[in-house]
C-alpha cells in the first residue's frame, strides 16, 4: 500500500464496553523522511486530520496510531495513504494538500460513485502537471472540472471566487503547451471597467490590459518559470487579448481562456465561442452572481449556459461555496452574501 503497512490492532482495553463503531489501527511507513514530512512540522498535518475528522492520531517514529469512529478512521487512512504517495512521487505536502486530501476522503463516503474513488479504499485524484508544479484536485468539483478539461473542447467553470476555476484553467493550458498538444495560449477578459475602450490608457497593449489579466498571469508564473513566460509572451506563444480584439479571428491549435465571462454581453459571448478553430480548446470561467454590466444588460455567460446545456462536446462544471479552497473565511463570506441576496432589501 504505497510503501506502508497497515497493522490492525484491537481497541485498547478499558473499563467501558467498546462500541461496534470504534476502530483502532496503526499505519507504518517505510521511509522515515517521508513519514516525517507526512506528519508535518510538530505533527501539524496529523493535528489537522484530528481536528477535521474527529479522530485520535498519535505518531511514534515512522508509525501513527489512528483511533476513532470507523468511517472517520478510514477517511484518515485514505488521506494519509494518498499524501504519502505524493511524497513518493517527489511532490511536497503542504497544509492545503492535507485539507484537500481530507475533503476528498470524506467525499468517498458522502458522494455517489466518483471517478476519484477506487472502491472507497484509495484516492485517485485528477491532477495537472507541468515541469514546475503538480496540482491535484482538492474538492470533488475540482476533480470533475479537471476531468472535464481533459475530455471536452469547450468547458464552462462557473461559481464563486476562491474555488480554483481560473487557476486550474491556466494550469491545464500550461500543461498542454508544455506537452506540445497546442501551439499557444490565449488569455482574455472583458475590460468592463474601461468599457473595452482602452485607447486612453497609457502604454502598449500589454500594459493596457495587464491590470485586468493579473490573476491569469499569477497562475502562469506558478506553473511555468518566469523567464519562459516572458519569452513566450514576447514570441506570441502566450497572447494577451482583450475580448473586443478577438472579433474576426479563428483560434486553432490553442487553448483560449475567457475569464470573468459573466461580464460579457450576449453578442460578445457568441462572438467569442465562434472563434474556436481546429485542435482548439476553450475554457470559460465566471461567477454569474457577480455581474458588473450596466443595469438591464443580460450576461452572455448566463445566457450561454442555458442555450448550450444540451450541446454535444460542451461541459459545464458548477462550483459552490463548499469548493472554496482559499482561507476558510472566504467560504463563510460567500455563504453570508448568498444568504443576504435571498432576503429582500427593505431599504429599497
């Protein structure tokens, strides 16, 4: 089992009668250094597992004794098994990775059959890999999103901020570019704040649109060395294009990402989607609850999701507040705002 042995022990003797839902076992890992990294500095990763799953995790050397309710201890085992496998493959284990492994282990019991799970015994998370970084799904929706990117030519990732929909889209594009599956990456956003009339802004085209595309740049620099990103932009391999400048083009052999798509009009969205060329991939991301268009203007993203829901080759993945992978406070903020929008504003 990924380099460790599972040793089952009977529950500790106590004066109370053990219940049938109690479980206790010991996981022993072969590689001492990996075990230390797995447990975390001052055993912080084990403490996080204890906190999230309400189990007891007691390390001793390269082993850890897990005890608690049967379902929770099995979830802890699945999470640790997966994280140890990451270390064996040369990846690191950060706090966010532990959080993700816990979420996915719980999903094996809470969700219906998912491709993520193998008989509820082992986690097989969808992932995106470049030379610089490997990203694994941290929620069931992220898992479904990555798998949709792999199989569909047009993917919509919609939902609140902090769910990773844009970051994963850029990561997937970088992966395809490195593998030679496409020749270029095209990044686009509707510049609503400037009314898409960018001429009055100082600088060349890149400097004009940089403020609107900064989140896409950040993801690129995470996935590729900075010097390669700069060279690719200079050579046109990575292209920065305001949405208004896409008209009349055919985009083949490319991954085209449209971010903040909720701020497109109906005509802009139709124009963008019909740019898809041979061996092209399109990824459209946005949050329908954060439309910044003038009052009375229909969002092209909202309309496209309705019109294209039955079209073959189109995948729509919807993220929710439970998929927020930033600071836990972000998920609580999203839920609070969603609750507020459901209540009529008496001040109006």
